[in-house]
C-alpha cells in the first residue's frame, strides 16, 4: 500500500539553534530552516526533519547512521571538529571509540547531538 509513497525520517530536539549549528557547522550537512523546523539534506538519503519539542527526551538508541568509506578517518575528522564520541565498553570500543566486528562486517562509532540524540558513523564491508 505504501511502497510508492515518499517517506522521510524525523526526530526532535529541545534547541533548534543548537541543532542547526551542530549539523551545519560541525557535521557540514546542508541544513535549511522553515517554520521553526530544520531539514537535513543528505545525498542518497533524502531529507530528515528535525523539529522542536519542549519536553524532548533523547532516544536511547541510534537515530541516524552516516555510512562512511573509512570510519577511522571519519572519527578523526569529526573529533577535530569538536565532536565527542561515546565509549561503550560492552561493545569493546577501541581507544578511538570504534567498535569493529568481523562477524557482522562493520566498524561503527557513536556520538550525540546537542539534544542527546545518538548518531553514528558506520563502515561496512
């Protein structure tokens, strides 16, 4: 029934200005603002809506994954831009906060936006 419809993702924040600065300035994503909401424009992913919510509660799971060709390089570049990565000892993250799994053929590192939403950079092979 919905296979031929356009779909997009959305999530909330408690501070649109902080979110806009983070996504545009730190992550270098094209961001537009309209009616107090943000649209993140990502190649190959369409648009993602970020909307204000006064009683925002950050998700306890990853809300957005950025697929990269080289996770080590992406983490280094983001750290240089001031992004702080999460350390999850139960995932055996290394000294660069990267979890690697040969079994799942993935390398992934997680970080949070200003509202506490969990994001990641991920490399698959």
